[in-house]
C-alpha cells in the first residue's frame, strides 16, 4: 500500500525498486500513528530492558513487541505489540471471575448427577428376588432332568424308520434327500404312469388368434358358451394368445361379453375415444386399428411355424395377411370364410 501511495502522489525515491528513505519514513509514521501506547518512548523500547513483564494472568519473556488485548491495564508497556512479538507467552493463572464461573458450573453438574443417580439408584436386579430368572418367592427354577432327555433321545427312531413321535403326535417322514421332486417325477414318468410328451408341448407353435369381436359377434343366446368357445379355439389352433379389441367398452353393447373374455384370459384392447370421433372415422376403425397393431407386433418376431388365426369378415386385414405370407409363415386361417365375400356379419355357430 505504501508503494501505491507513493506512486499516486508521485513521490520519487532514490531507491525506486526497494524501500528507500522516504518509504521507511512513511512506514514508521504509520506504525507510530496506529500504536495506542502513549507511554512508548520516541526512540522505542530497548529490547534488553524488558526481560520479563506480567500482564494479568500472562507472563512474557524475551523481546516485547506485540499486543495483549485482553489486558485492561492502561499502564502496561508491552500489551500493545502482540502482533510482532517474538517472546514466549505462558499462562500462570486464571482470572478470578473465570474461576468462580467454573466452580458454579461444576456444582450444577454434580447436582444433576446426584438427581439422576437418585432416580436410578434402584437396580433392576433388586426385583429378581428368586434364583436365576425367576421372581418372587426365591424358589429355584426346575432344572431339566438330563437323564430323561438322554433316554428320550436314545428311544427316538432313526432317520430310516417309518415314523417319529413328539408329544404323542405322529409325524410322517419326509422324502429322502436324493428323492426326485413331484414335478420331476411327473415329467420323467413313473412305472405306473408313462412320461408326458414334453417335445409336443415345448415345441408347440405360439400361435395367435385375432378376433374382431365388433365385426364377428357371438349371438346373445350363446354368451354362456364363450368360455367353452375360447377353450376350443385355443386347442384347435394351438394358440397361446387370443386378442380382441373394443372401443369405449364402458358404453359398448358388448360389455358383458368383454368381462367374460377377460375372465378367460383373453387380451382385450380398449380404446377410449369420443363417440363423434369414432363415428366420423368409421364404426369399427378404432378396434380394427388396435388389432392390426397387435398383429403387426406379432409379425415383428414371429415364432417359427406359428399359426395366425383371424376371426373377422373385414377385408382391411388383407395387407397383414399378405405380409405374414411374405415372411414364410403358414397361411393365416380365416375361420370366417365370408371374409372373402365382404359380408358384413358372420354367424359363429359353425365354429
């Protein structure tokens, strides 16, 4: 800061790059102006004349250049220069007020400990008047008879016996550790029951049935036969999935049939749209769009040899049928032959 001050005031010193006479004079002026010690001699304190000074509870030996701001003695000659002091400070005692406050703090702490100790003076073991873990009358707990336990263990049946008894209740022995499980026995077959044809079930094509329910409805008189119809379709066409769709099922006349199909594990795709939107795009456009998307997703990764069964008389599914044929799949089975004649309704009684 002194360099900046000299530069702004254009004070030129003989020693421009260092601390010349003018620089040192300004520094001395600042130090003397900031020193609050009015008793400080003009030439400063001689270091050798102050070997030891006492300031409150502190003593200092050595050169006394610095300040001890905790000292309240205005006549102290050395507490004004602590920042630049090279001496060694040593604490010889505590202030009187500090000692008094410390004694009061210790008294309060002892009082709290005494109060807490009186509340918990009664040990929990005083309630255990008996022996071991028994309470009250002082009688010792009944010790188990080791001889009886040894005899009971000796009389217990071995692992290869047909049964065991605990407290008079028979327990049936479990299967041996190396015995095959019930599932494994069912798959591998037993002498009295031949093994199942696992290859037939595992390699069965994962077919899909696309049922345009709004186009090919089940007559109301046959609504009770929907579960049997779904079972027959799955068995006949070896389909693992049956998909149908309905727009606005809450207001659809097929609500009851949709509930029945859901109970039969049929994937019912619902599409909620305003009535005007469906009527403007066509009566069955919403449901047909969802069924086409389901069929397209099935054709993305078709199972080798999978069979596609379409229950509809709508000719809008012809592009998907041609796409399936281009993929080398089996020709989709259209159980509603009226699809080729573009009829509007189909009776499923023949199914």
